[in-house]
């Protein structure tokens, strides 16, 4: 009887990316997408920021500067989890987004889209990872990206410099970069805040989040 069972050559996959602020998230997603395409998978990026906006139409991200936008994303994500009393709330939104993609691809939200790989950017709470592992089992892969803090600080200062007033001093840029790094790493005072330190080590794969060559080589392997 087992001979009649269908063979799934390219099972649906779900990748989550966890990494500190300052790593090159665009490059990570692009490198992972290239690696998946090379083995005949269709990559489907899912940005949690856009997912938040889809479920909360009233949210309007500030476009003033990189600092304010980054602070807003962190605070709003925390608020969504706090209002729902659910630290995995953003991951649940990602699951619903995947179901919507399945519906569009197969006509059935419960039917896995074979040959498709969803890339969720990015995860910041252990509860999010735990939920995705329960839902997708071994088909979920957590990619943890790292980068030396000094290099990330410089990358953030450059992003801040490009968006803030030209009157902003180097000391002010450094202070804002340090604040973003501190807030992103762990918000201990808020039970629904980001807990990247407790999330990162749960990765299945660890990659360099700043060197495009190194990340591409690791993801290809």
C-alpha cells in the first residue's frame, strides 16, 4: 500500500531569520533566496513589519528617519504582543500570511505549496521560534545571523547619518546607534519586548550577517 503514496520531492519549507540590528538583512534574504532558487525552490519573503501593517491597518510607519522608524517598529511589535497577551503573536501573523500565500498558490490554505520556501524576517522572541517549530516541525529552519558589534555600530551610524540632519554630530550618531543596539538585544523590563539574546542561540544554522561572500557560501552549503 505504501507504494501508492505520493512522493514529495520538494516539501514546503519555512525559514526564520534572527539577527541583531545592524546585520545586512537584505543581503541575507537575497543570499538565501539565491541558494533556494539554485535548488529549484521558489522563495517567498515575509516581512513581519508588513504583516503587522496588514493586520493593523491603522499603523503608519514614520518616515522621518532611520532612528525613529527603528524605534517605532520595536515599540509597535511589543505593543501588539502586549495587547494580545501573547509573546508569539507576530509569529502567528506570519503563519496566517503563509496560509494566505498557500491559498493563492494552491487554492487551499491547508495544502502545502511544494517547492516553496517562506523566509520570515525577522524573529526576536523565543516564543516565536517555539510556535513555528510546533506548527512546521522539521520543515522550519532558524537561521541566526551574527556580526561583530563594532561593525554593526558603524553600519548603524552610516544609516543614521544618511537619514538624520546634517547637523547631527558624530557623538550623537554613536549614542543613537548604541541605543538601538541595546533596545534590540534585550528589553528586560518589558515581558513582551524583544529577547534576541534568548532567541539567537536556538538557531539551526549560524551565518555571518555582514559579509555577503561568507553568508552566501554558508547558505549554499
